[in-house]
């Protein structure tokens, strides 16, 4: 499908020509496909959806389950959830929410850090639940889709060329 992309001026969507038919992939399509909140970012966020001011230091949840660490790699979160039983139900829900957002909606390589704002945002479940994750996911997805064919990689051990898609490419 990516090989069928056609140029157009709107950078917030992609268009494809398939058998003489123009197809569009936009944020409204993404919202319909995923059912995610794709509204504008709240006023406390910048244009990339990241809170403008974060509290100093680690979040309460991060400090409790990862004492002494100010940054957590995605793989560490996965290992923690896989190997530990969280006794507090609310904490368990918060950790799983961070996992779902970071591993599914904002997918990236395991050797990357969990974004600090996720730890702070999940401290308020109401704020976390009303955040427009669909918007954040869509624009990350769009960025990776546009770069996909430019960033092909070669695995010299297997003599294979491959492409990496991050974000939420399943919705595409």
C-alpha cells in the first residue's frame, strides 16, 4: 500500500492511488477504525501532546515500583509486569495502562525509555482516560508510515531487507 502513495499538500494525511481510486488515511479515518479519542490536545500540552511542565523527579508510581530509577526502559516495564504481582489493584491498572499506551498505541523499540509524562499523567486516572491517545498515536503512526520506505534496513546475517513500522500500524 505504501508504494501506492501519491503526493498531495496536506501533511496530516496520506493518499494512495489504487486501481484508479484515490484512498485517504486521515485522523478521522483513524478515529473511526480505532475508536480512540482523537480530539485536540488539552491546554496543558504542547503541539506534540506532551505536558508543558512535568513535576520534578520521578512520579509516585515509578518511585514505588522502580525505586532509585528516574528513567525506565520499555523492556524493564515488560519484565516487571511479567515477573511481579502488584498487590494494589489501582497501581496494577495504572502500570498496565502505561504498558498498553507505550507498547501498542505509541509502539517503538524495546530499548527506548517509557516517556516520563506517561508516569505523571497516569497518577490521575481521569486525566489519563480523557487524554486524546488516538491523536498522539495517529501522528506518530503517520510519521513512521511516511518514513517507512526511506528507512529500509538490511539484516546481513539473513540477507533480508526489512522495514520497521512503529506507532499503531495495525490501524492502517
